[in-house]
C-alpha cells in the first residue's frame, strides 16, 4: 500500500512493538530489562526486537562476546517515533483514563505539565481538522489519488 499510515502500522502497529519503543525511550536497552519491565514472554520479545531491528527502528549492539550479549539502541528512525508516542500518551490520557492520568509529559526544566499539540512547522499554527486536510503527494499513484479524491468529495458534501 502506498498509504504512509498503513506502511507505518506495518512496522510498529503491533502493541508490543510500540511498548518496546516506549521503553527504549525510557533508557532500556537489554533483553532482560525489556522482558522484566514489560512482563513479556521471551519468544514474543525476541520476535518483536528482531522486527524492530529489521525495520531500522532499533540497532543491535554487542556488549559482551562471551557469551554473546546485545543491547538494542534507538536509531534515528526509531528516535523519530517519539512524537507518535507523545501523541498516544496525550490521546490516551484524554480519552481512556477515567481514573485520572497515571503518566504525564512534563517540562524537564520546570517540572510543569506540558500539553502537547501538533503544529505546522512552516506556520506554527496548530493542526486541526478545520485548518488542514490531506492531499496527494508528488509520488501518489492512481489508487491514492482516487482514494483522496473520494474522501475530499465526501468531506465537501458533508460540509455543504
């Protein structure tokens, strides 16, 4: 599929993979650290780590030769996933935390709670459904062009 959302979910859409990336941002690097913190079966963790390495989100770095032991470090591609995690954190706190927020984002310098929003880097304007729409990109194939055209037509009909 040419859809960037579908392609992204193909790489990280399985929830264990997202939680492994989350923990990598917390500083975990070793198999046993991930296993203990996530309480995940070793065979599942092995598969998910291998997939994240294969997709270029983590890199495997040997830290012991005898026996061979590895750490898993975020790559630039993996570090670029951080805004997605922050968005999921905020969305989850807003919609799925009836007991209240158990994890929040804070300013490292002040300790005050931050409220993340998505902004347009060109204008600094917050991105919302009313101010921004999807459009076909320069590499869009016919299927994508058709699909976006249909979605935009449907949106226009609903607005009218």
